[in-house]
């Protein structure tokens, strides 16, 4: 039996340098295709294929819709499109963002596992979000191999550490050891490379988990149809979608994830970060209203004093003083402790 001929690599913050180091060390005769997903701006052009092509022995380019997957090539997810695998083709989709990004890592990992089964090697590199862990778990459930950059070797440790904490990872490696391992896995017969399983359980339960993953890309449509037929199962979370305001439903998975009914997906840590950002934004909004009240109250007091309405002037100044005092409390709350801290988030992950 041949080796694993599809390598999917995901990275976020700090990922450009990490990807270049890995691609530089991949052999020119690699008998596998490499799919690369890097979190990037949806509105700016990406030069990542050019950067990889300069250092790699393999040709690198942005993936195109309906492109046939060929070994010995590097396919990069273009900006503002999820990179999906269907049979032996690549597909680009502008479906809902996942983990606040498009392209996201999870859709590529998930569809690669469904299409290629135990022929897939998933690689998760440096990053600050929870993207990729659920996709890597899917790869494992289909018998693939999970490779994660050593968090201590990563510029940002949250993404690889989240995967290590939630997925039975096969290899935790520094960047310097990843390319060699990928080349070996691509050539080794799959029986020798091994197909480690998830936690022990009966065959029926394992198949049920697989079936759920197979339908992952159709889950939004299924849930909408179930709602129409009054057959929606499960329970909604108390949270709402940060991007569209819809109700979030918690995914029944090992990882804490949430999905809205149009397809936005969030890891629990990502949603927590958004709530902190949203709270700070609301506090700035409250502060603005209080400052406005203070200024307007003083303005009206000045006008009342000029008109000889001293009692009214006193009331306006009192209201302005109350608003100014409240504004001071809100400002102290905003400026006191950061709502999100990169180092703390990395420790929590």
C-alpha cells in the first residue's frame, strides 16, 4: 500500500516564516500534494505562493476552483476563500467564516479527511486561535496522522497547544524536524506508518462519529431543514453569533465549539475573546455618552447662567458632575486591566 499522499498544513500568526522553513526542506520528489492554509486578510492580495516558490524545490501557487490535485505541488488557499477537498479536486468556497477567518484551517482539514481518509497528514503550526484543532481531530478519526509544531518552538503557542490538549497527536516536533517526518510519512506504506485511533469505543459509536463528520459541510442545511420540520434536536447556547447576531448552538464535540444557523463557527476560546472585545467596545460607547452628558450639561449651565436662571444652571452642573464621576469609573475600568492578553490566552489554551 502506498504512503500518505495528501499533506494539509495550517498556520496563523507567525506562519509565513514557519511555512517557508518547512517548504524549503521538502524534497523535490515528494510523492504527495501539500495544501497550505494561512490566516490572511480577506481584502489584501497574498504573496505567500511567491515566497514559498522562492525557497521550495516544489512549485507553489494559489489553488484554483476545480483544480485536480497532483503530487509534488504546493497549493495555497487564496484570500477570502475556504480551500475544500472533494474527491481528487480542490474547490474554493466563500461560505461563512469559521473562527473569524476565510480561509480557515478546519474546513480544509475536515474535507481532506473525508476525501482521502487515512492518506492524510495534518500539520498544525504557530497561531493564536483555536482553528485547526477540530479539523485535526477529524483527520485522526479517519485514520490520518496528526503533526503539531512544538508550542515551545512556535512564535505563538495557542494554536498548537490547543491541538495537543484535545487531539491524540502523533508527532510534536520543532520546525526543523517536520519536513523530514512529512517526507517519510509520504513514502512509508500506511500499515507501517500506523493508523492510531481515537479513544477506545465500540465500532458503532466510532462509525456514528465518522458519519457526523462526513456531513459536517451539510450540517447547516440539515439544521435549517430540521427547524422547518419542527425536528431540531439539541439545545441552543445562551450566546449569540458575533458576526450575524443569530443564535449559537454548541457542537456536541470534545472541543467546545459553537455554530450559528448560517454557518459561522467559533472555538470557545475565540468566542471568549470576541466577548471581551465587544465588552470593551460597549464600555467605550458608554464612556462617550457620559462624556457627552457632562459637556452638554456644562454647556447648558453656562447658557442658563447668562440668562439669569441660576437654579437651572445648578441642576445642569449637578447632572454634568454625576456624568463626569460615572465616566471616571468607566475609564478606570477600561484602562485598568486588559480584557484580552496574548500571554494569558496562551497560558489558558
